[in-house]
């Protein structure tokens, strides 16, 4: 479904963030993209979603394709219409709008069937229905994370990219978020890539694991071989 070959990414024309990375995602997979801070995980996801030019970044070399179609040079809106949704770190939404208004805004690119998808989002996140008139700016970190995932699902993506969804959340909330992601993956047949530093729950869910360090893939392995001790050795080296 997604194929990145020998991809090198840089900022401001000189700062190398990713160097010669090969990264593939099979249809129906749930891929863990792991690595320490600064490894290049977020940059790689932004490159897939077409967001790098807005941060003075660029694809300096290599290719990125989705279902055999090149994504290079494509506007993020066009990439989203192909079926790719990126939930960025920072839980970006309209903080002054209500939950319901944020979800409605997220459906504008794909309005047909929006009412059905809204019911689906409320089924996965019941609190969003209960608090739908509450301004997003009044939500906790965990509630915001659920809202932005719900907003991504309003676009009916085939590939969902999640950038460090556990960041700043309590262990209980992390468990809740990943429970919902796993349920979506199985029930909706959504292919998922989750970028994290290391989350044991993610390793139990994943079908494939990539580990980045200093902009390079240093490990590509089945989840069973990516225990925390092995990951720590890779990070420290």
C-alpha cells in the first residue's frame, strides 16, 4: 500500500533528518515505527502526508508511493483525498470550536456519508457524543487525542498515520487510546502506522516493526523480536 524507497529528507536545504530509508506498509497492517527523539519518525510521516514544505522541509532523494501512485509534490489535501490521514503530535484541532464543530469540519473533504461516520466515531468514543457541545480547548490531553483521531476517521482514511499518540498521557489513557486504535484496525480494516518511542501495548498490536535512529532504519523485524530490552540496546548504541 505504502512504499518509500531510499528516501532522504532535509530541512532548510541542509539539515538531514532522514537518510536513505526504505519503509513499506502492507494493506491491513499495523506498523510500529519506533525510535528515540530526533530519530526522524515525525519527519517521515509528514513526508508521506505532504506536510514537509510547510516546515521548510523537502524530499531530497528517493520515492514515496501509495497504491503505486507517487506522492512526491502532491498537496496534502490531494493526499488526504487518496485516503491518507495524519494525526500529528500536538493534537491539532480548532480549540475555539466545539467537539461537534471540529468533527463536522473534518468531514468537509468527504461529505457523503458523513452522518454515518459521525455515528461511528461516537460509537468508538462515547464521551465525544456526551460532550459534543464542549469547546475543544476545554478538553484534557487524552480527550483531545481521541477527538483528533475521530476527526481523522471522519475523512474515511484507508491509511491512518499516528504520530506519538501516547505523548503526555497517563498509562490508563494510553491503554484506552490503543484499545480503540486496535479495534478500528480490526473492525474497519484501516491500515495503521503508529510512531512512538516505545510502548509495550503497541508491540502487542503491531504486525511489523521498524526502528529508526539518527534518520536511518536500524532494525526491521517482526514484533516478537522487538522486546524492550532489544530496543534499549538499539537506542543506546
